[in-house]
């Protein structure tokens, strides 16, 4: 995952399937305003707890947008980012298993597929419990993210996980004391707030039952 | 806040100061990849608890990106969105007080200004406690958000709040039982995950002391 070279940026082509920027014009309280924003797919995220070994399941991956935000403005001017000065680890995140809603399937089914593809657990759909949905962002994009909780066993682990196609995803397990320690440190955490919320939700609603 | 008319979208001008999209090319593990993303400012968010009346302070505002994501694809094709079919309330959010880091000031100072501008409380900088920082997003943008906690009193309320310039922001107060009830409902919540995390953090770390 850490073998990173030849990183450089170019203008966004107009046919990007992932980033579709536009300007929204509107009149609120008689005042004309505008807001620049993106169209982004809705998504699901899944809190996975392995009850065989009492560990929470996270995924680790390289996120270009986080890596790039660590590069100082002066170094962004260069033709190519110096990957010896900025190692790949700067962009490696700890997240909940997640995926975008880009197929005509139910949220439960998409969540089930992501758990299998990213983490290798084959979970019956009835074991996926929808806990809450919220807006992934409020500024440039306002897509809906739905969070699920599921408990898995070692017997459900039928594949290695790690993602599909070119994805490079590592499955990470943490015990309840480990996540408690992690969430109580100030960071900076290379994790999104949805992951912090997920950990807090688990600690507040489920951990007691599994604490030894 | 709910008086919304004449909402329509146009292509993003190339000189947008808020949305700067580009494509990042890189080689990871020998494979050439690319990722479409944005440059976004870092930000601060502040959990504000009023100890005079034991209420958490939120802000309510109209968020175009959330409103737009509620508009069905077929209705996006129209020249203008039908605001009688899609009322402004669809885009009104409940959030923590927050702001972007676009000035050459300390995070504490920016947080202090946002609390004053949005919520009207004049808080000594020493009362702003940095609790955690994390990545606001991991997909199209990876900016850093730092969360603060501060306790305020009615005596610190020196202004009305509501934002500066054209901002239309409403200050909302919720008691501890009210936020507990809110966070335990499945939603969909018109709130970002950072707000859900903030509420959980407060409930887990501070609420006990102020519960009656």
C-alpha cells in the first residue's frame, strides 16, 4: 500500500464520472445567492463487530484527497509531488467498511456486498441492521449516507477481502480497549467523522455486552 | 429562512473560489491510477454548551447542496427547480457552529470568531478546548477539521448571532434529554456526521455532570 510514485495533478476533464461540479443559483429571503457544489452518490457504511474474537473491523486504504491535503501549497506548484518528502502513509486512512450507491439494489444488499468485498465476511442480509442516516457533507455536497451495524463470526469469513478491481484495502481489527484508547486521543486522525461517530455509537450501545 | 425561489443550476465557472476540482494521477504498487477531487479549506467546529440553562447550542441554516440532493433526477432536468414541490425545509440542517480556516489566524481564534458571529457568545479563548481533529472527508476532499468544546453562560451572550454578510443562520438550543432522543432516532438527519459525533462525544464525556 505504501509504494507510491509519480503523483501529479491536472485539470478535471469535463466527463469525470465522479466529480460533477456546478453552480447553484437561488433567491432566499429576496436576496440572490449562489453556491458552488458537486453531485455525489449516496453511500452506505457498516460497523462490523466480530463476536468470535470481540474485535471491531476497520478498513485501511490510501486516499489521494487526504494525501494531497498534506502537501504544502509551495510543493503543489511542482510538476510532480516529491513522494520521498511526502510518504504514502500521510494519505492512509482508518475507516468503516463503506461504499457508494451506484447500482439499482437495496441499501441492505449494497451493504452486504461491501462487507464481503472489502472485509471478506459473507453476512446474511437479515443481520444487517440500519441504525441511522445523515448527510455525508453539508458544504460542497449533501449526499445521504446510511449506517448499518452487523455482528459477524469467524465462520462467516469466506474470502480475504481487500476490495475489487484495482482497490488496495487492508482489513484491520481492533479490540474494544484499543478503540477506546484511539477515540480518546486528539489526533489528527486520518479518519472521517462518520468513523468517529460509528466508534462512539458502538461504545455507547454495544460494547458493554462484549467487554471482558 | 424558508422563503426560497428561482433555484437553478449552471456549469461551474473556472474561477470558483470554493470549488477547485482537478484530477490526481499516481502510481501505487506499480499500477497507474487517478482520482478526481477538490481543494477545500480546513475548518473548525465547536460544541457549545450553555451552563446557565443546560442546553447544547446548534445552528440551523439552508444548505443548497443538501436541498439539491433531494431533487429527483427527472426534476433536475427542468430549467428551474419547482420550489413549491421542493420546499426550502428539505435543505435546512442542524449543525454545530463551524467555519472554514481562510484567515491567517490560529484555530482557537477562528473558533472564537465563529462562536461570536454565528451564536452571539463572546467566549474567552482560554475557554475553547481542542478535543479532536479528523478528516472532513475521505473521497473527493480530505481537509482537516478540528473540533472544540466550550462552555458558555448567558452573560457571555453579547450579540444576536446569525452569521455575517448574507448568512441566514438560526441559533437553536436543545436540552440533554432532547439531544439524547434526537440521536437515538434513525433519521434521515439533515446533519453531517461531525454533528452526530459531537453530540455523542458530549453525551459520553460531559452530560453526566449537567444532568438534572
